[in-house]
C-alpha cells in the first residue's frame, strides 16, 4: 500500500497528525504507543466514560474535546491494553436531540465538516501512512458521520 505524501506547509497539528500523534489540549498526545493505563491516568482519560467491548476490547468516550477550535466527541479504543483506534465526531450547532430531529442532510453537513477539517490539516485523501491510516466516513447503518485514526495496517 502506498503511503501519503505529506504537504510541506502543514501546521504543527497537521504534521503531528500525519505522524500518527493526536495532539490534545494541554499538551497530551494519543499515539500508537499509548496504553490504556496511561490514557486513563491522563486529564482526558480521567473524564471519559467507559463503554462495553468484546473480549480484550475496551473503549472510553469523552465529550467536548477541543481540537484546533472544533469540539469533538472522542472514542479511544483499546485491545489488550494497547490503543488501536480513535474515532471523533464533530458537534454541530443545534445538533438533533432525538431521532425525530435527525436528517441525512444534516449528517452530510457533519461529514463535509470532517472532510474539510482533515483536508486543511493533511491535504487531500487518501491518508495512509506507515503507522496506520486516517479516514472520514458516513455509516448508513448507524446513520452517523465520523473520522478516525487506525493504528496499524
């Protein structure tokens, strides 16, 4: 698999992201070497809510994670104590509070926000690197848009 050529003019945040490191507020990093124990001891980790996963899998979710001026819900996914994936979903003004208020048009607005946010930091997709990949997707089964970082190929 070919790896993405990173544009020279990326911000420090974009260069860090292209190197497989998500820079969090207050200088914390999530990267391929992050353990679940270290994550839970971090400022972000201490304010997460755990969610159930399959055998050996655990995940933790946090709201209002501010990355370069945009607020995201963040999910950190671990297998046997090692981080394997981070999933993020941007909040939109007047986000629906129920399925009755949900619309595909609104969800595509979120997907477009994710895409433009990532392009501004990484250039055009695909975003495939030696350490893993970054993606943006709309999942029709869950009726939701997100972007994420997969550690490992």
